[in-house]
C-alpha cells in the first residue's frame, strides 16, 4: 500500500496537510493554508517536486 496525503483543519482554523507512510507514520507536514483548496494544491506541489527527485547530502 502506498502512502497518502491527509488534509485537515488545525486548532487555529487553518488547513494543513500531512504525508503518511503506508505504516501510518507521519513523514512530512505542510505549512498552514487559508483554505482547504490551497492545502490540496500544496499536496500537488510536493508530488510534482518529488517525482524522481534525487537524494543529496548537504552540510548543515
């Protein structure tokens, strides 16, 4: 089973998304958005940006 994005409303009334692995572990959380539609667009942006993206090591 693949991971999934969840869109939800936080306590402050803003919309956020989280990316969950197939085991239910949260692996990423998005910023706060004013609307549910904007949070969904954030999910789509992550999907596009990550498609085939390499893993690079960087110094902190």
